[in-house]
């Protein structure tokens, strides 16, 4: 299913009680819903040759629409979860869906680089200016929402400085950015080119583990 599929699956995550009423949906979140509802399903395409770091960085950073499916594990002290993750990206708009084994609550995370909206199991939509901090306050864990779209592709977030390390094929293996340490342990074919398969991101007491099973590019 691509980002332009008519319906994306629900997300199931453990959560802490939330106080306060949800705020209105932003125009960016509403636009994402229109994109999801209105686009026709597309077939995936192959990536261009990624022969060195410069070509890899330039080609992957210029992608406008893609998706991946895999598994995610998040731990933060006594809190955390393991589940399945689907991520759809369309220009700056994204939708993340996580289905976990605990079966408590339903959460979707959607938005852009400026603002994120979280929909809980009751259908209430809460906008988050600082998604990482507010996710931690609500659920006891967080994920690097703003930068994950880049890190999953195996490139730094261009919005902030980064320290990087590479293997002999010009593929990113380690990244330090925004107080997160990202380690990419395995690459596997995606779109005809080597793409991150197994990675982790650590920040203070939070560790996010990601295994990507399938890439689709449009």
C-alpha cells in the first residue's frame, strides 16, 4: 500500500493517561488526509545507482514519495513497546502507523516538519509543536519524529549539523545528530539499491530499534 492508498492501517501503542482536551487539526494534517484519500495507488520504481556517498545522499534526499514497512522496538526506563511500523512520506507530509502486541489504545502520528498531530484511540486529535517531548510526557517513550524520515533512508537530517561515519561502500554506519546516536548495522536491497535494514537510535534513556522489511519508492 502506498501513501496514496485510500486508507492506512491503525496504530496500536501502549499509552499513559492524557489530561486536557485535544486541539484542532492543523491545515498540514488535513492536507495529509486529503492526499491519502485522493491519490491513486502507484507502482513502485527503482532507485538510481548509488555508487558513493555523494550520489547516495543527493538521490535519497531528493525523493518526494516513498514508504517502508518493518518492526520497531522502543525502550525508555520501564516503558516501551515492540510492534510493526509503517511509514508513508509525501514531500514534507508523513503518516506513521505502529501496531503493537499490547492492544491498548490506537495512535496515528501524522504531520510535517513544523507540526505533528497524534490521534488517540478515541479519535481525539492533539497537535504537538514539540512532538518528541510531548510523546515522552504522554506515553513514557519517544521517537525522533522530525528526523526519522532521513535517518531511515541512511542520510543525516539536513536541518542540523551531524557527525558521520561510513563503510567502504560509502554507506552511512554511524550518525550523531540532535543529541541522538544512530547506528546502522545492516543494509539490504530496496528499490534495487542497498538500503538500511537494521538500525538503532539512542537518546538519553530512550533506545529505538528499527528493522525495515520492505521499501517502496514512487
